[in-house]
């Protein structure tokens, strides 16, 4: 394997999201986003979603790692590692602070002009997600987020504004980050970050999710249709959290359940790619009387606004057991998760499964016949700074190496068409799930802790030098 390389032009890089690193939550006319009303949590305490910003609470995204003011220094470090691309998102609230304005905010637009210029200075291609967990909070309060059809127009306006402004600076786009996460519809965090839904005790979460997700998919398709007119050379993908589903045993009832969980989670990308709902999903929606608002025009839009590639994050696989709930009684996929005795877990309990990534690459290729892009992968871990300032994160290197070995087999041996690889949180940032700083993914350490204390100084971890070598050798040298 060591002499095998990745194809020429392979997009090596790293991934982040605006709200998790930019900070500057009120700078340059930025409005309040849903990420700005989420407090810090922990491994055991969920983040609180507050009713607006409440003084005295700890909102980690407000300052994050202050990339807003440090981006030149950070992009320079990415360039030192040899990045060919950099995946980030555009904060919707920098462009439309409330979400429903007529005109965009010039200062917000200018920030991303400067950031993209800085990337291009080093030959780094921006890879841009439009909505990465941060809808304007005003759209949640006033309109109920994507529970409301009107929000489609606000998203399309935001997307079109970005496509026009950056048409010569950005080629690779994705519409919604991990749109399929909301299949865990009883998880309020997932629903608020994806669709801007805030639940009350009377809400039927599952019904709300199917309707909101439909509006998002229409919004995505409409945006893609507009994008094609603005620049036919754009490459526009969807972005899903791909988690392969394994049966706990080879008992047929476990196998059928695993298939059903896969169907509940992975229909979103089917709509993005094929422009229509898959049969089983449609049957389930009809049987339950969900998604009452779908028009003939929506169906045409979905069929016309399909994607060019499938971007996905991969962190773990999921194992399910039909011991308590079988395929015909499945409601929320989270209810049937079982322990996989063959896999170790991270400090945050996420199963570590490199072979699952090769399996996923093959499965998605067979299913979609489209290029794939691994736009997130990585290990959230505690790091220790030695007295001399060094950070020996060999556990992170081991994790990434094991995954890249499997990726390489998928590309070189199985001929999966893979555009690139952007490990998550290439610089330490605020965790989306817990709001922590100490759940670190980066090659670059940022001196700041969960309480928000630190100098913000950046330093190179051992993994920084390892990844630099990987990129330099185009993946031939993973040692
Ligand atoms: C993905 C998201 O779900 O996983 C990122 O796209 C997120 O925004 C990443 O940060 C890792 O999750 P967490 O909860 O460890 O930050």
C-alpha cells in the first residue's frame, strides 16, 4: 500500500464551520444565529438552547477561537501543512443578520471576500457550506424556522447572494450540513441546528421533521437551479452524516432492522441525488399522514435541482438490535442502538471504525454513481500540553492513519471516485454537540478551555507535521 498514491488533484485539506470558530458574533453587523443561543455543555450535560441571549450565561460560539480576527494567521498555518482546499461555511447572519432583509450586509460579504482571497493567495480552494447549523435566530422566532414554507425563499435569497458574489472565488459548494441528522427527531439540538425547530411538549417531533426537511430539500434544489445559471462550472453537493448501520447479529430480524434504520436515515441524500423520495420513505410518510404540504411544483423542483457530488462526514458506524423494537415498530433510529463488541470508543463514546469508512465509500458509490467527498472525519480527544509546549497527539494520528489506509484501499483498489479529504476541526474549535473547547480535533492547538479562558495562542501538534507529510506525499506516506 505504501507506494500507492491518491489521484493527481486530490483535494487534501481541513474542515470547520463558521459558528464554531469565527467568534465576532456581533462584529461587522452580524445578527444572532441559533448557535448564539446555545450554552456550553459537556459529555454528560446537554447544551441549553435559551430563549434569546441571556446575560451571564456561557455561550461559547460568541467568541469561539476568534478566527474572525485571526484568519490570516490560521490560513498561513493551513498553507504550511500544504492544504489544497479549506472547507468552511458562510455565516448566514453575517450576510442577512435577521434573515428576512431585502438587502445583504456588505460588511459580512466583504469578510468572506477577504477570507477567500487569503486562501487563494496560497493556492487553497475554498469549499463552502451554505447552512452549517446556524440559521438566523430571528427566522426561528418570527417564522418557526423551516416549519414555515416562507423560509425557503429566505434561504434561496441568501444562497443566490453568495453564488453571485463569490462566483469567481468559490467553485465547490454544499447546501445544508448533515441534513440527515434530523432523523434523530427527538433530539432538540439536531432539530434546532438543522431546521430551526424549537419543540414544545405538544409538538409531534417526527411530523415536524418530515415537513421541515421537505422544505429544506426544496430550498436546496431551488438554490442549485439558481447556481447553475450563475456559474455553470460550479460543483454543488449535498452533505450528509454517513453512518453505516450494522445488525447486531446475523439474525434476519436484526438485518431487516438495520435496513430499516438505514432507510430512516438515508432518504435525504436519495432526494438530493435522484430528485425524488424513495419508495419506502414515501410509504412511511403516507401511512403516518406526515408532510401534508408538498406540491406538484415542489416535485418538479426536486427533480431539477439535483447535486453533482455527495459530500459526507464519517465518524462512526452504528449497530442496531431488534431485541426490543423490530423493523415494523421502529420510530426513532436512536432507540435501537446497541453496543458493537468489536469496536473501541472515543472519550465521548463514539465507536471507532476505520473499515466502516471503506465500506461506506463503496456503498455510497454503488448507490449514487457520483463522485464522493469526505468533508469531515476525525477524533475528538483531550490533549495535553507538555511543559515545553509540545503536544504529542499520537492517538489522533493513529485514528486518522487507520481511516486513511481504508480510504486509500477504496480509491486505489475499489476505484471509488473520491474528490478529497478534509478532516474535521483542522484547528481546535468549539464542539457542535457539547459546546466544549476541550473536545479537540485539530492539528493546530488553540489555547482556550471550556470556561473560555486562555491566550488564544496557536501551536502545532505532532499531528500537524504528520498531516503535512501525508499531503506532501499525496497520501503515499501515511507512517
Ligand atoms: C458534525 C458537524 O456533526 O460533527 C460538525 O458537521 C461537528 O459541526 C462535528 O462539530 C463533530 O461533532 P462534535 O459534536 O464533536 O463537535
